[in-house]
C-alpha cells in the first residue's frame, strides 16, 4: 500500500491539521505493528460507516481494498454493523462500496 496522506490542497487553509494527519495518524498510528494495515482498514471502515461519516468512507473503502480486504468481506462487515449502527448507515456504506467496486471493474 502507498503511504496515505491528507490532501495537500487542505494545507492552504489548515496546515497544522494536514501536518498532524500525515505525521501522527498516517505516519505513526497506521504504521504501528500491533495491527496489520488490513485490520486497521476493517476497523476504520466499520467506524466510519457506523458513525455515518460518508465523506471519508469512500477513500477508506479504497484503502481497505488495497490493504487486502475483499468486497465480500467489506460487504459482510457492513451487513453485520447494520444491526448495531443502523440500517441507513449500512445502506449508505454498501452503496458506496458498490460504486467503488463498479469503478474498479470498469
């Protein structure tokens, strides 16, 4: 997986946020050995879907696929969380996963 980073165009308005995102979140937390990138992606996607963070979710669904999760595994995780986090959250997440899968297939 390529190293993640915050969109650089955001540095114009929020340079410190971009800096700590890149150095702390992506440079430290995502690099820790206690969880694999695949596991971190599964946790991240699940939390973003559960909290209805639909703006961040597509990016992290793509990262999850790059980190070795399959569409089927992500679909199963989203289906599972529907019962804990709410049906609308799960339906939004599954629609975003389908769109990403369709784009990758094209």
